[in-house]
C-alpha cells in the first residue's frame, strides 16, 4: 500500500495517535469511517448505474480479459502496425497497377472515327 511496509505503517499510526491525541482520536476515527462508507457507497452506486446502462445481458457479454494491459506487448503491437501498413501499401500498389492496366486496355480498344488519322508523334524515333 503506497510502498509502506507493515512496520512503517505501525510507526505512522503511533505518531498519528500522539499528534492527534487520545481526546480527538475517536472523532477522527468516526470521520474516517464515514468517508470510507461514502466512498464505498459511491462505488456501489456507480457499479449499479453501469449495470443498468448495459442492461440485463450486458455484463455477461463483456470480455474483461481483453482490457487487461498485461497481455499486450508494445513490441508486438508496433510490429503488427508496421505489417498492416506494409500490407496496405501492397494492396494500394496492386490496385494502382490494376487500374493502369485497365486504362491501357481501354485506350487500346478505342476506335478511331472513320477517316481519322492515327495519332502521330513527330518527336518519336
């Protein structure tokens, strides 16, 4: 708990007892108890609201393991992102190649109107 060992916690409790004093200790203990009760009640209310928002079957359908951060390795995530990027680039290149081929086929199939001359490039050798 906050990096405090059992012995350190005990020493802090004793120091607190002497600083606060035996007269005010019950008052502070009651206040601490009320704060803890309030926090606990708020947590349960939030949990109930969450369940109500999800509905009857909402809680059973949630795969809580997928939200566990310990199962994710940043190296694997980065590698997968780069692999997806490479695959996307390959798909885009294939798509561009396919479109260029289709355009070339369409251009080859175009017919000249009757009596028209074929295109001529005077700079071609």
